[in-house]
C-alpha cells in the first residue's frame, strides 16, 4: 500500500538507499529491490555480507561490530574487505564458495596461541581468537556426543537446535546461553558473553547431567567389556577429538581404584559405582573449556 507523507500529503517515490529513485513500472517491488541489492550500482551488499560471514568464522568482523557500518568505523583491513566482496560477487554470491574460501585460508587456520609480537592484537587477525560456541551449536554438540535427542515445539523429535526458526521457541539452556529472540536483524541480539548463570547451569543444571545419564554412552561401553582406560580414551575422542595425554590418562585411571592398604590397591566397585565414576569423567569433559570453545 502507498503511504502519504503526513506533511506534504504526497506519496513519496521509492528510492534506493543512497541511490536513485526506483523505476518500478510493471515491476514487483521486491524483485526490483533484489535486483538493486546485487547490482553493480550497489557497492555495499557484497562487502557487508562477506564481512558477516567472515565474522562468523573468525569471531570478529573486518568491520566490527558488523552492523555498525559507517565512515567513522572503518574496516581494519580495507583491501581484505574489498577482495572478499569482489570474489563473492564474481561467483554470483555463492555462500558455500565464500565459506570454502575463508575456511581454507591460512588466516582461519592460525593457532589461538599468540606469540610475543601479537599477544595483544584483537583486530588484525594475526592469530585465531578463542570463541565459545553459540547457544544452539553448543546444545547440539552436547546432544551429539551424549547420544541424546531434543524436542522443540513445532519440530520433530531429534531436530537440532540450529534448525529452530521461531525466535520464541526456546528452552532454559538456549536462553541462558544467549540465543537471539530474532526480534530484529541486528547480530547484537546474540549474546556470547559468559556469565555465572551459564557456569552454574553446566555444573548443576539438568542438561549435561541428564544427557550423560540418559544417553547411556558409558553403559554401552561397559557392556562391550572395555577397560576404564579404553573408555576414557573413547570419551576424550568423542568430546575433544583427541586422545588423552599420558598424564591425563594416568590421573583419570587412578580415580577408578581405591586404596586397600598402604601397599596395594583394588578396583573400584564394579557395576553402578564404576559407571558413576566414568559418567563423572564424561560430565567433566563436557564442562571443560576445550569442549565449549573453538580454538
């Protein structure tokens, strides 16, 4: 519907942001807007979208915050931003191609461990930034490694949290870890700041404890007659994608035995007790920074 200017009582002509008046004769307005967004006359779309994708993988945008695009907030690397935008446009705004370019780059594959020259750098991408996984991804990862499923309103049992479209569909875990309500298009709706509620929920809440118990991963491994050391190795690979170090394995294996005398030890009680100890180790791995953070 047309809207009149309350002062002039005239219907204003649609105009592109920073551009000319739109030519809309015999055209759908949404189609005309889409054409302009991706046209050579709009120098902002390719760079801004490339910057948002870059920020998603790097933890920081070339323009940061990504929604604060203005002359007084210049990019940290103008040449990089222009190159990303040019490449993105050259292959017809193929997001998968852009993601592949970023993830195969040397910059993305840098270590999070800084050196003497870049320890305080947080804007030039000289080393990777340690980043907590977003709320939806973290919940999906916990469900994946514990062999459990979630049920969200309007989605089938077992659907992933990243598949939720409705911003009002949530649970305590997602809310606590800062999932966006999707009331606006601003990326600032997503909260990645750690807080006490998150730590307490991971430690004492029912999400991790319930999933570790209900998934039955430890009980399945015990049923396969695997030794505690083998199960600990399996849990490390499952949660962290690596085997435990020699020191880690020795310390954790030691928790599976109890002193019998000054010179001997005996295995911890079989059955429920052994399962409980291994589930505690599983719980501890899911609460570790190595599990919750990209690095």
